[in-house]
C-alpha cells in the first residue's frame, strides 16, 4: 500500500474526488493518510471529516519561518509513513524542506495548459485572453510556481457563449478525470 498525503487550501473538491477514487478501488494500492491544510477555515476540512480522513491544520503564520512550518509538516508526514504528496488546490509555494524530502514524489494539478497562465486565476486569465482552448495540467512540483515537469495535459474548448463560471465548471470536471488517471499511472 502506497501512502499519500493530500494538501489543499480551499474547497477540496479535487481532494474529495481523489479520496472517492481510492475508496471505490479505482486507485488501487493507495491509502490517503490525511488532508494537510494551511487554512483553519478551509472547506476541505469539512469534506475530509465527512470522508473520515484525518486532518492536519498548520497555518504558516503560527510558525517563525517557512522552514519551521515545513519541518512540522515533515514530522506528520514521517509519522504517517507518507511516500507521496498530492497537491490539490494547495495555494502555497512549496519550500526547500518539503521539496528535498519528497523530490520527484510530489504532484500538482493546475487549471491551465502550462506553461500558459501560471499562478492565481488561471481560468480567468484564459477566459480573458481570447484563446479558444484551455485545460488542465498535472506536473511534478519544483521550487517555481507551476514550473515543474509536465506529466500530462487535457484540453477543453473555450466557447464563445461561455461565462467564466461555465468554463470553471468544465475545467473542474476535466480535472476530476485527469488527476486520478495520472495518479494511477505515476504512483505505483
């Protein structure tokens, strides 16, 4: 059994989707040890509790430095025997402590066809760009913002009658298929 930890900062819909794929047997030989969040009021916490997944809430503002924050995370990860970290809406750049400990074993999903539209509001950036396609990218995590090696991408159209909300929904549904598929291929 390969133990993964999922990091999220917001609603946790990708987190919940991954856990459901694990519980339904679509992601075999994977155990989700816990949800790690950096926000005490994040909606992902409630999702984790409904799914009976333990939660670690560690807010960076409660630590003297990024390194001390990540050392606390590493202690939990080590105690749980975590082998992979899966970022699912974790809205924080990962620092050197986590990167070194989990080099080549940390995945992220980003709602654009990287290298386009890195960072915040990638869907809004694509929507406002005049582009006719966007999508989602799963990549390895490195020290940059959405700059790690791309593993797989999937695209969807930006329709002329789309609202930003329509596009967000389509990209989110695409991610619900893409991320578990890539996790199944990479984490073995």
